[in-house]
């Protein structure tokens, strides 16, 4: 009985610790998932949990409010383009799309694609947020 309670507490702690840290980086997400998987399923569970944790750790965090406000207040860039692919959070915009950097936070840039103002990670061209 004591082992069941300890295992349950370990699973609970590892699950929530992994979720809290998964937002920080892929490495932490993978480590958190591996710990949870190891507790539940031993070595095979650790491998599977590491993969799942890495995927969860790469979730897109929304940009800070000041970045959104800045992008909303800027005039539309003259580089607005239309592309055939749908624009969605987590998906990259084509490399040919010109991005305008956000001066106060260089982790973000913005552009207008398909008549939608979008905030983008300039390193990966991944859409972080669509301004409605």
C-alpha cells in the first residue's frame, strides 16, 4: 500500500512539474516527460515520455502584451502579401515574406499575410499569434 501511495505522489509531482517547466524549453519538456514515463512504465515509458514531453515543451507561448499592442498600433507594412497556404499559429510563413522587427523585443517580428496581421518568430518564420 505504501508503495502505491509513493508511486502516485511521484506521478503527480512529475506530471505537474513537467507541465510547469515544459513552457520553458524542449530540454525540460523532454526531461519532465522522461521522468513521468519512467515512473509509470520503466525504461520504455521513459523513452516514450521523453518524446511526448519534448513535443509538449515546444508549444508556442503567446507574445507579451506590449508586443501585441505595438503591432496593433503600427501602420500596415507595405510588404503585405497573399499566399495560398492558410496562416495558422505554429505554422511557418514562407521565407519570402518580409518581416518587420518589433524594436522593443527582437524575439518577435510582424507582417501582413492574406490580409491578416501576424506576429512571427523571425528566426523560424513561425506564426506566434494572429491579430484579429
